[in-house]
C-alpha cells in the first residue's frame, strides 16, 4: 500500500502508464481515499495520506516516499518499458543483469521507485 497525496492521480498513472486495472475504490464517488489496482498478478493499493493519518492517529505520515524499491516481475519488460518511458522518470533503462534478470527502474509521480524485472531466457 502506497500513501499518496492524490489517489485519482495514482489511478490514472498506474492504469494508463502501467496497464493496471482498477479493482476497487472507497468511497465509490471521487474524491477517493483508497484504491486497489491489479497489475498482472500484483495488487497495489493507494491510500490518501490524510485518510491514513485519520485512521491511525499515531502514524507519522511521511512527506516523501521512504527508502523502499518495489520490485515487480513482469512477462515482457521491454514492452512495458516502451509503454511507460514517456510517462514516468526513468532511473535505469532496461539492462541484462549478471544474475539472470532483465530489468528497468522508474520513479512514479509520487516519488516511489519501481523496478520491473523479467527472467532472461536461458
């Protein structure tokens, strides 16, 4: 679950740039406080920072993303890169790693770092 400033913006980015599918939202009518998205076999939830802070009064809601890199395996890393490269900041172009993975890394609109990976054919 990613804490974000604008759930609608997150829905647009993750659906348009990454091909996600909106699975559920709360409340039903915008502005949404929470959303669940399906990205292939991955569920990604977005939660409004203000709503999260209200739910957990002791929660220190970060102003910036924390030091986490989401690592997501996909079926076709190069096709996804071509789709997303103009819609997000690319931190690492696709590269074949020594450990048998082809991967690339982006920063989403909220500053979260996501690496997309695919096992190289042997």
